[in-house]
């Protein structure tokens, strides 16, 4: 992937590209109708032809459902803290007629505003047509302020090298004043984290882990910063027309991000265990689009899958789901094998970034799974052994402290299977798509059931 360079001069062609990137960053920070999109699709030829000459393997996909339009932007650098870098190109696909064209910023702004009326119905009365150019000019001015900030921190970094990166971070943390504008200071730290990531000097989740640990040592006054799941910010992207507030996730919770679970860089087997008494070998590996898409599409169209899994979509829609799921950082899909035969699919999700986190006091170290067993042959299913394998693998990760679930009240067999391996049912929660039992499992509860598994589980959380 194309590599960015450090910014040293705010007035050059590079910074015109950076202005474009910052405008999109502002939008992505405030709204959630977007996702990373990996590769070129096999079952959507319109999108394939639209993207094949973009020069990027990764794109940002922005979904404007109100107008049945999707917009793709080539990604140069994808950032955990939102400090993405893009090529200055907006590719629009109209789903009504499959027309593809390049989009200018004014048209993008108008699309985005219309989409925003779903969250803010009162915006429907605002006439933006005559003010779009002024709004974009105002955003570009804001972008220049961001550029100057990045120039400043980049220059400091150049002056600091070749000293250690952690000492560079430590220097900025020493000046953090809890009595001042905390959100503004955090945003400055995230800019620094983004620069370190762009230059491949330190992965962003590691920088955020370092910051989290340093704040943890500063005492009780920093607890609120570390514990809050979301914070309220003043909206910027549409501020030329109206005042509004948005909620953003706490980036410091990336201290509990598990790259092995959520962003694996390998396609081979990641876990294998032989259960001697049952003579069963269970293993699993990250989902591979080229290898697994057609297989799971067939699985999901089985009768029992339609009612439980509810992903019996056309294969093009299923491909879109995985091309946006796999490069993300909040969930990932795996294929499980029993005695060498592909039998089950499960998804891991990071609960604080999942809808489930809205229904209980979620912790950043909470992780959950959704499990689908494709076979109906009872001699091949082994649900308890599958669940044990998943639990043991997840508890081998230091970032996972508690496993959570939201099993449907109608799926008693699945709930009892989880209870069998150490999960404890909590209370019923009413979710938009189902009524479910919230359930938890911690290492101690699992090891009470299976003490022989202690050597496989990381107990140093």
C-alpha cells in the first residue's frame, strides 16, 4: 500500500490531499454509515470495474441509503484513531441504475446532509443548496488548523528521533492537565498516535495501550477518562448550517484491542485441540473470502440457518458483508473444522463497539461470539467441545477478561450449552431483533468446570 510521508510544509500539493483526508475524517468521526472495504468483489462487477484502477486494495465505503448511493474512497492509511489518509477521489455508485461516476465535494456534502436527516429530522427544513460552497470553504479552513497541528507534532517528532518513541509519547503525557479541556488534549494525543502509525514507528493500538497504562498510574482523577465508553463532542461537519452533538468511542480502550482475534494477519489455523475421550480434533482459522464465501453461502441457505442465523442473502450481498467485516477492527469471522471437515462458523466481536454494549455496563475487555454449526448430523456437531475450544482460545488472549453473550430466550439448548462450560445467565434484555439472556463467563468460572485447561489459558489479565 502507498506509504505517506511526514508533513513539513503546510503549503504544497501533499497538503491539498491532506485537506481532503481531514474533511472525510471529520465526517467519519461523527457518523457511522461507513466501513473499510477490502479488495475487488467477485460477484459485483459494477463495483469491481469502478475500483480496479483506483490504485488501492482498501477503500472506505460510505452508504447513503436514503438516496440508494454508495461512495468509495481509496485508502492510503487506515487509522484506529480516525487519522485516515485518502486519495482525493470520490467514486459514486447509484444502486438504482448501477451508474458509476466521480463525485465532487459539494455533491458529497449534499448526500451526507440528506443522510443526516435520518438522525436529525429537523434538518429537513434547512435549505443548504445555496450555502454548500461556503460550508466546504469553512471546513477547509478547519482542515488547515488540523494540518498546522500535524505539522507541529511531526516537526517535534523529527527533532526527537532517534530517541525512543515511548519517550516521545511520555513527554506529551507529562504535560497533560486534567483541569483543562480534556477532550482537546486527548485529540492532540490521538493526532500524535496517528502520525506514529502513518510512519510505521509504532502501531496505533500499542501507542494507545502505552497511554492507557500511563494514565492508569496517575491516580483516581484519571479514572473517568479511562472508564467512559463514549464522550460527547460538538459536531463540525455540518456546523455551518446547524449546531449538533455527536457521541464518539473512547479511543483509549484500544488498550484492550486484540489483533490476534479481531485483525488476524494469517489465513492458516490459529487454534487446534484434540479431545482424547471423544476422539475429536477441533481447529479453526480466519475466514478466507476466496476459499469460504461460496461454502458459507450454501450453509446459510439451509433451513435451520434461515431461522437462526438469518443470513440467507444473495451471494453478492454476503460478499459485501465480508468485504466490510474482515478489514474492520471490531469483529472477525472464523471457520471451524472437526476432524478436518469444515463444520461451523463463528464471529468474534468486541462488545464495547457492539450494539450489545448499549444494554449493560460493558467493559472494554469484554468480548463475545456468535456461533453457527452448519451440519445437522448429530454425530458431527459436538457443540460443547466447539464452545470449549472457542472459550479456551479467547481466554488465551491477554486483552480478554470476560466473555459475554446475548442468547435468544428461545434457544434454550444453546444457552444450556454455554452454562455447561461455565457461562452464567444474568437477566433478560430487550434488543431490537430479539429478547435475549445476557450471559457472562470469566476465566475462573471456566476453570472451575475444566481445571485441566489451565495451561491453555492466560491467567495474567
